C-alpha cells in the first residue's frame, strides 16, 4: 500500500512517482536509482492493471499478496513479476491470477 501511495501522492511531501522526470527515474546515469524505479514500476504496473480491471487498490494488493505470498518482500514480488513476464509470455506476461 505504501508503494501505491508513493506512486499516486508521494511520500513525506515529495513529488508523486508518476510525475517523476527522466532524470529522477535514473535516466541521467544513476544505475541504483534506475534499478529501484524499475523494480517499483513492475509492481505499480501490476496494481494499475488490476485497478483497470475494476478492482480497488486494496483488492489489487490482496491479489498480489495472495499470488506471491503475504510475507514476501517487495524485492521478491517484483522479481517474481519479472519472471512471470517470461514464463507467461504467450499470455501477455501475466500470471493466471491477474488475467
């Protein structure tokens, strides 16, 4: 839920992630920032996908938690989403729970 708040509204008075410029996303050469944005963006895209299918953000997060495990770290969830893109390539890269 914190990640969605960061994407939509920002955290601690900072700019929302959806409004970040190319440089703020790591496009200026900062590989650590770029990788962090990439990993978070995997989850944000999945949340947006589920919201566009008619789920609330809470329901979307519940589906993600159920699919990858409720105690799974954000890092492992994003790695699983990336892995699923390759595994389920014929189905748009989506795990069966997200279709």
